[in-house]
């Protein structure tokens, strides 16, 4: 008999609850929504702004850094896609971790990711408000944050198709913007852009060479590149509310490789070929602005501000959505307060409200306690995505064998070179942790994230033990 049969002690406890939970959600996302969410999910503010610090540290070798971290992210997405196509669920990797490892793992992965998204919503709101405040001096930033929060709260409280439409157009604008940047850059590199000379390899090989700051600089750039890839996981959460979850996830995962190669690795290659890596503008105002300014394109600063604002608003919308669905999934599996699990017109509105309020609280903390509490929150989410990736890899390692044995027809997406590919990816994640411990700038983040993870594991285990204790008397009766 199958291990997923409810009549056996070895039944998969998460599967029935997950199916029940997700059946209450509407399937209002169309394939075009899911495709664009997957496409635009890799293009965040971290690419447009955060990559500048990596270039300043690693120089031209940032291309290799993004290639290495990009390969790791591709394997993570492949593993997640394999599990999500076989078992689509709005809780995504949290559900998979619960099925593979146990309820404490699903609890830890899910709530740590929820915490990450909520704090990120606050950060993105602050960044967006700063841009608009620069256009309209004298207006309070908190008012702009409040306006953005209200807009996206309304979007996510309404039908899921509204979230899908917002993300569709946000993603489309981001894709158009970065495509134009890449085309302009390539034209400049080959010397056909008016008023520009082909740089050749002068910026790649000169001024310190390809590795100007040695391995220490390369490691800093590598760590910066790893955390620039956030946002890819949202598509597997959204897939549960799409018209065809299995097909949607499979398509998104299969196209992840070229999206990462073009948007991230391609962007870095174009930028460091055109602009000297030690140009102060690269780190101060962002590499994309530095490239436009280098090409003599007027209004470069304002062009980049518009693009970054779109990226930030898109991330706010997607993170409120992702946090609410993760919270709803956790509650449906008995991993949180029941009040958050209520569904109204196919939308988990209490979970949306709760996630948005927590995000806005993070904004208020940035004003009230900018020197202690807010930095403490930022440190706590510093390495959460790596923790989530480890849960994904371990879950896939376990569930792949189980699926091959019980329902091999569900493996419409397969992890490359299993199990060696999964084990190598896990080793790479451990290696990144060790590199973070080695760098003073990331050590505190790792320790704070570790403390958060240990606390959540402890809570998850206690909840599990209490659940077993409460079931024992009933079983004896």
C-alpha cells in the first residue's frame, strides 16, 4: 500500500491538509501571469543597486562570482521545481520539508521565510519612499510607505488575479528595461553606438587585472551575488493558484537557466566590460546608472530611479502575496494561529492583513529605533534564504526516492545528476556558510539568522511533542 494512504501509520500527514487548504484558494492566475512572475521574479532591486558593492569588491571577476552563485540557484530551483510539480502547494518548500523531514522542518522553513518576506516589505517600502521623496521634496517618507502599503494591501485583499495583473505589468516593465540596457551595452561594446568607442578588454584586464583585490575581494563579491537572487521562490508559491500548476511550475523551472544567465551574468559582463570596476559611481549610485552615464545618456539618474522604483514596488507586492500564502499554508497544517487561516472569496485576507501589518511595523522600527532594533532585524534575515535552500535540498534528496517508488509519473521535472547534483549543491551551501563566518561583514548576519533558526526549530519540536502528547490519550481510548 502507498505511504500516502490515509489508512496506514506511514501516511503522509501533510498531503491531505495541503490539498484541503489549497482547494479553498481560487485558481485565478493565468499562465501568462505565472510566466511573467517567473520572468520578472529574478529582476529585483538587488540586481540594479546591490550588485554595485559586489563589483567594487571583486572587480571583473564578479562575472565568475555571479556564474557560480547562479549555477547554485539554478540547482535549487530545479530541486524545488521537481517537488512543486509533483505536489503543487501554496506552502511550497515548507510543505515539502514537512513531508520529507517532519512538521518541525516545515514550521521552521515556513515561518523563517515569512519573517524574511515581511522585513523585506518594510525595506522595499522605505527604498521606494526615498525615491519618490527625492522627486517631491518636503513630503514625509512614512506617508509614501503608508500609501504603497495600502495600495498593495488592497491588491492582495482582492482576488488573486489582481495580484497577477500587477505583477504581470511590473515584470513586463522590468524585462523591457533590462533588455534595453543589455542591447545598448552590447552595441557599445562592439563600437556601433554613436559617440562611443569599443572598449575591447581594457576594463577586464587592466587596472589590477581580472582579480584586482585577490580572493578576499572575490569572496565578498560571491557572497553579495548569492543574496541578489532572492525572489525566485515566489513562482512555486503562486503556482498553486494558477490554472495549471504542474505545467506552470515545469515551464518556469525549465526557463530559469537562460533567465539567470541573461539577466544576471549577462548584465555583469556588459557592465564591467564597459565601465571601469573602480569607478566610484558603480558602488555609490549603482552599476546600471554608471553604465548609462558612461554612455552619455541624458537623465540616466532619473531613468534608473524609475526602474528601481518599479522593481521595489513589484517586490513589495510579491512579498506581501508570498508571506500571506505561506502563513495560510502553515496555519492549515496546524502550524500557527487558526484565525490566520480563514478564507474569504478565495483569499486568505487575515493572513494578508497580518503580513502587511508586520511589514509596516518594520518600517516604523526603522524610524523609531534605527540604531539598534532595525539593524537587529536586518541581521536576522541576512542568511534566511540559505537556510531555506538547505531545507529544499534535503527535502528533495528524501522525496525524490519516495516519488520514484510511489508515483514516478509525477516526476515531470527532474533534478540534474541526482543524487550527486543535490549533494554537491548542499556542500556548496555549507561552503557559503563557512565563507560568511570568515567575513566580519557577514558573520553577525549568520549568527543572528542561526539564532532565529534555532528558536524556530525549538518551537516546532515543542509543538510537535505537545501534539503527540495530546493524541496519546485519545489513542489509548
